[in-house]
């Protein structure tokens, strides 16, 4: 394993971890929209209804206060109008204080509401962080190895960029391997994010019995174990078909990114280096644009994959696709598209930004460790 491949893998894993942690609430929204049927989305829980009522309490209070003031007798209102300049100033100050207090009260209420309900937007975060680190580590490692292979094959310098064909092939290899290895984690993540109930054997007085528990309260490996026990290996590989089709998404993303990156360096005429002549901000913009194009082209397969992750009937992807279109219409394939677009573009931009930053840090750290290792060998010798 070369130092550069390890640097790419570690940098990719860390940047993926950061981007997922920042954008995970959007992941939750899009996954729920993809996985739930039209009827399930139309159902509003009692908790959500009460939350909506609570958030409107301040507005109702303000409205009632205004209406009560407007209903005061005209003589009473006139009697409260100050006559002196000092009284007018004091009156304006008291009104401003009242408005400020009302605004602060509303702000505190909204913050309390967000804090109380924020947990549901982070259900399954543990599995998502584990999955994204694994995916990015494997993807960048394999991508860099395959890229180096093509450069050696073409006898090109290590700093040279990849052409379109090479970018597609390296992306294909990296995507397939990373998707196959990490699919069980994403099955568990979908079930934890959507808060699906499942039979879990727990240690209590009633030994030997299983009871329904919320999988979002379990750790990732426990959920994967329960799926394996009840559904077998097929349960952990559900949705792998659409996942492999979605390999084209990062392929499209990285192809767009690589070609725009090479174009930018050529336009600047600052050498033939296709990797080192762009800044982190430029990498963020190019990576985000590449992800935008990729997500628009492949989004229906995200919906099919999420449905298959939740299903225990072992239906193939084409049957699930047909069922969704027949029962819910083509529009159901694009449920949660807005949240997914925002999350994916922001996540891709953050990944590319932090990867470029982390590459310098990780590369320097590995180089330093290599030097220390050589020095220690010389010292021992």
C-alpha cells in the first residue's frame, strides 16, 4: 500500500465523516420521504400535531393581546395617551421593551422546541457516520490505486490527470467495491433512520422472548445482527441491485469533477498538473456541481433502494419500481428530492473541501512517521 493511497483513503474518510455530521438532518428528511409510501407520508402523528399547536402559542397570545387592546373603550384608550414629551418617550420605551421581551420569549420557545425535537433528525447518525467513513475510505483508496495503475500503464507522471475513459473505469471499480462492502451498514441505517420497529431479543426476566423495539435506539451492529438472524444474508444485501446502479452517481460526479478540474488548470496555463493547481474553495464548487448533475440523473434508484432496505419480502428492484409507479405514480420516485439535492451538493462540496485540506495534513503526518521509522531503524542498526 503506497503512502499516497493511504493519504487519499484517510482524507476521504475524515472529510466524509465531517460532511455527514453537518448535513445529516437533510439525510433523515430525504430518506423518510423515499422510504415511506404516499399514505404513510399523509399520516400526521399526535406528537406532531401537538408540536404545531405549541409553536403557535406565542402568535395566539400576541393576537389575543392585540384584539383585547382594540376592544378597549375609546375613552380608556385616550386616557392612556401621555400628554408630556417625557411621558411619550417613556411610553415608546415601554412598548419597545414589551416587543423585545415578546421576541425573546418567542425565540426561547422556538429554540426549546428545536432542541426537544432535534433528536428525531439524528436517528441512525451512528450508522451513517460508520457507513460514510467506510465508503469514502474504500472508494478513495481503490480510486487512487486504479488511477495509479492507468498512469503506469500509460507511462504518465503521477501528477497527470485522468482522461474521461480512465475516470469512468476507476470510478466504476471504486464504486462497486465500496457499495458491496458497506451495503449491510446502509440497510441498518435506513431502518434506524425511518425508526422501523422490529423484533429484538433482549435480556430481561422473560428470557427466550423477543419484543418490538425501536431500532433507532439500538447500535448499528445489533441491528445488523438481528437482520442477519431473521432475514439471513439476503436481508443484509437488500437494495444491492439499485446500489450498484447508483455506482454511476459517483462515476458521473468524479468524471465531471476531474474534467472541470483539468480544464481549469489548462485555462490557467500554470503547468500540466491536474491535481495541485486548484484551491479548496474551487474543489468545493467543482465537487458540488458534479454531485448536482449525478443526483439528478440517478435519484429514482435512491428511492427504490430505500424501499428495498425496509422490505422483508425479498422483491427485486424492478418489481419494487413497478409497484411504486403503479400505486403512487412516477412522482413518488422523486420524494424528498429537494432535501436530497441540498444535502448531496453540500456534502459533496464539504468532502472535496476537507479532503484537499486533509490531504496536506495527512500526507505530512505520514511523511513524518516514515522519516521517524527510518531514523529508528538507523539508530538500532
